[in-house]
């Protein structure tokens, strides 16, 4: 039986270090053409990719993303083996390069039956999500960039963009009638599916977005389409975050968004946005508070386009009363232990100036 000395000297391979190395060698991590998954998200981020900028932020803590990649591979294998999907199709028009997750061709094209009733061509994109992100999809539906992505896969298939394939005809238009987004929860496996008929108008919007980025002279010529670190999870995980927001030059713990102010006009515009948002927020909070009171006795269930459910309401156990503790200590004439209170956060106050006489 091995001794403790022996077991303590046996090296344990670092799983995540190896996983990150593996992830960076994947074909999608090394491609230089603009991919459909980058279109419709942020023009500056896409421009960094197009212009071959080396990432300024190569994180080694993207465990959730790598777990999603591993889950994604298993999902595609099941769709292929159980439902006859053609998976990981390499698509390009010489400018865009993408890999469609799954495609079902009509039966008359392949001449074979599968677990899919193949009377229409369908292209599907699979996305793994955290529970929180999946809940947002349930409440708000897919984002524009996600519909852009799957429509571009359909466009490339319909325009003969399929590269060499052992079964499907390459360089020939393939029928796509329906586009589908399948979301799978990483924690509990929940599945949410959205599908719609293919719309050329959406593909054209996506192509116009890509053309603007491809025609840019530099990444800095493109606007930042998202709100920045601390306000956008996309920005928080962007490989070009520091370069885009000049994070290395920040001082005094100021927010990255301060670089958006170049003159007094920018300050005025931000004040106007703040005041307008505060006014809308105040009115919305009042409407929400009233609606909450109205619903207080409503039973759970589906009402029209809405589903109502309740949570909480349990009786909580007693908890310490800090004020009573202080009174007891003061009554015993004991010094109350104190610690540094730190520094209070700065509070902004924005008010509109009265009209000039």
C-alpha cells in the first residue's frame, strides 16, 4: 500500500491549465475571418478580430465557458446520432467564416430517413447558458445578435457556402426554411427553444453590420456598442477589454466609462441621460409598486401572456438585534468595540436648471 510520502510526491495534472491551453488551440479560437457569432454584438470588438489584434485579456478563469464547450460537443453528438443532424458544418463566402452547429436537410436531398421529419431545411445553433442567463432568454427572448448568427448560417448554406463535406453537396445552394436557437442550462439541463422561418431581411441586416466592420480602417474607428466593464457581462469577459477601455491608464479608481468624456458637451449629454433615466425610473417604480399591491391576493397561474408564481413568505427564525445589544453594553458601562467605518460612496445629485427668464 503506498505510503503518505509517496502519495504526496505524485504530481496531479492541473485540469484547468490544460483545458485553457486546449481551448486556445481550437479552430474557432484561431480563425481570423469574421465569424457570424461576432456579428451584431459589438462593432469595436469585431473590428479587433478583423484587424488581427492580439487579445489584451487572456483570462485563465473561464471555467464556465469551457464547461459549456464540453457540454456543447455532447449535445451535437446526440443530435447527430439520434436525429440525423449534420453537425459542425464549415461555411464561408471568403469574407465570413462560421461553423453551423446542426443542419437537417430535406429527405429528398439526402435520400435517407432519420429521427427528423425532414420536409424543410433547418439550421440550428446550440447555446449553453447559466441559469440566470437562461431565465433572461425566457423573459426577453433571443438577442438580436443571436438571430443574426443563425440567419447568417442559413444565408451561407443557401448561397453555396458549405465547404468540403463527405455527404452534403459542397459549393451548391442548400435549402434552409427554418432557423432555430436551442438554449441548454449548464447547471440543470433546462432546454428553451426558439425557432422561426428564415427571413432574408434579417440576414441582410447582419451582412450590412459585418460590411461596416470589415470596411473599418482600425478598431478605434468603430464605436463601442456595449456599456463597458462593470455594466456588461460581455465587456467583462471580452479578450480586448483593457485595450478597448484603456484600463491600464485608469487612476483614482475611476470608472472605465470616464474615458467617454472628452469635453463639456459630453458631460452635458451624460447629465441629460442621467436625469431622463431617473425620471423614467421614478415613474416606473410607482407603477410597479401599485401593480404589486394589486396582485397581492392573486393566485398563481397563467393570465393571458403572463405567468404568475410566488416564492418566499416563510417565517424566518429570530436574528440578533444589534440595537438591543448596544443598549445592554451601554447599561453595563462597557466600551463598545469599534472598527473603521471606511469611506462612504459618492452620491450624485442631478437636477434640471430652471428656464431662463
